[in-house]
C-alpha cells in the first residue's frame, strides 16, 4: 500500500512540474508572436527569449546576452515585449566591444518598446535584456525581437 501511495505522489509531482514548464513555454511563444507582429512592415530575423529572475535587495541583474552580426548601412528594428505592467521595468540594450553596456548604441526608452537602429559599422554586437536598476521584485519572462527594416541610403 505504501508503494502505491508513493507512486501516486511521484506521478502527481511530475505532472505538476510538466504543467509549470508548459505554462512558461506558452508565455514565451505567445509573447514572441505578439512582439513579432508589433514590428510593422519589418522582416523578422531573430528573437531573444529570457527569464528574468526575482532579485534580492541590492542585487544587480547581469541580464542575458546574445551575439548578433549587423551590417553597415542597414536599418534594424529592436522590439522589447514584457508582460503587462512591467514595460518600464525591463530594458533591451545593444552594444559592442568598443561601446560597452554602460555606453550602448541603443537602449530602450521609457514607454517605447520599438526602436530603430541604423548600423554604422559591420561587426559583432551584443543584445542584453535585463531588469532596470531598482526593479526585479518578481519572476517573469521577456522577449526581444530583431527585425530588418531596409538599407539606409
């Protein structure tokens, strides 16, 4: 009887964990779709999914970073999407080796989740998504989208 009870409890725990994983994946996929459709006539290139963890008091969010290659003379569109109510608490930053994250080429502005960037020099760049300083009192997810707008002439 004990073995049956342990087996039932184990299955219930596994089903609970599977449900939590599915809910998180749905959050990301729904947000990617919504975010990608916010780009207007831009062509979707890539998405950046991240899990934002709850920060402890005084802790600074290192963020999640991705590498992208951008071409000179091209206009790109960066879109940041977060769950409702968190728009002003999360930032997307574009920087390179010569312009570190503290002095970026692009940083999302307050209340504006769609930002265009005209690349001046071909090369490797970094995209970062993280909590803004002073925020991070909950766990959530965020999505960034990179789109091609066109050649700047």
